[in-house]
C-alpha cells in the first residue's frame, strides 16, 4: 500500500465524514493535528524549499557578477523548470510517486543543468567579443560546445543508471532521486542546446531594439559614464630643443 495515497484518502474522504458526523451528533467541532513522520516530512519540505530559494538568489548574484549582466543569469537559470519537467515526466513513465528524495534529486539537478547553460552562454559571449555576428555565434556555440555539454550530462546519467536498476529493498528510497536526475538531465540537456540560443537571440534582439551594443554590459555603461579627475601633482612639461 502506498502511504501517500492512504494519507490523501484519509485527509479528503474519511476524516471529513467523521468530523461531520461528530458535529451533527454533539454540535461541537474539533481539529486534527498531523504529527509523526508526516509532520516531519512537511517540515523538511518547507525547510528544503526555503534553502533552495536562498540558493537560487545566491546563484543569480554570482552569475550577475561573473557575466556582468542582469539578464544573462536569467537566460542561464530559465532552463531549470524544463529540467524539472523532464524529472516529473520520468516519475510518470515509471509509475513512481513524487517523494522527499525526488525533490532532493530535483535540487541536485538544478546545479548540473545550470552548469551546462553556463558553458554555452560563456562561449557565445566570447565569440561576440571577438567580433562575430550574433547568429553565427549562436550556431558555432551549439556546434562547438555540443560535445562538452553531452559529456557532462551523459557521464552523470551513466553513473546513476545502475541505481535505477537496483532491486534491493534498501535502494528503493533512492530510486526517486536517481529518476529525477536521469530524466531531468536527459530532457534538460536536449533543451539547453535549443532553448539557450533562442533565449540569447531574444536577448540580443531586445538590446538591439534599445540601441545597446550586445558586447556592452550595464556595468561597462556605468563605468564609461563616470570620469574621475586626475590625482596627484601635474607633471611639468619639459621642452627639448
């Protein structure tokens, strides 16, 4: 029996009927508090997603400082939901319920997917700084970085695949985590090669519409607009005759 389904049926069908019967007979109402493992699971989920939100914020700040852009980190992190979608599809294909370990796998998946996006965006930036057009840079990035991205993801999938095939009772709690990572990586890796160039192309079109050069970051724009006066005593000019 699945404890998640039993718990859901108890909350939605059995307990409401009991509470209604009790209220009709006595005219009084009472509340039910969920304790034990269920309460600990809910507390762990709340704590985990709170920490995950803080981690995403820190990730955005670090990427902003590294790429000197406020939008490029959004392009990199925009692939995260698509990786999560692949993980959920993997659970549905294998007939597994989402569990606490499934969400552990989703959080671990976020780091790998973001790493692949960084590889692609960084290559595009270098080609644009070298003076190549945007569309040519996007095509070359997909062609030149394909092997690096595939190796990063496929080696992780290969390492986790034996856990997915494990049939021992002790490994059953870890299988949802491996499903999240394997299916999320396969989906995310495939979509990164298509969606990241699309998002970057839209980003380039937006900057072009605003009249901002693609290779100029907001930080560079601020730095170029500030002119500091020279410091120190002026050196006398010496005329050589």
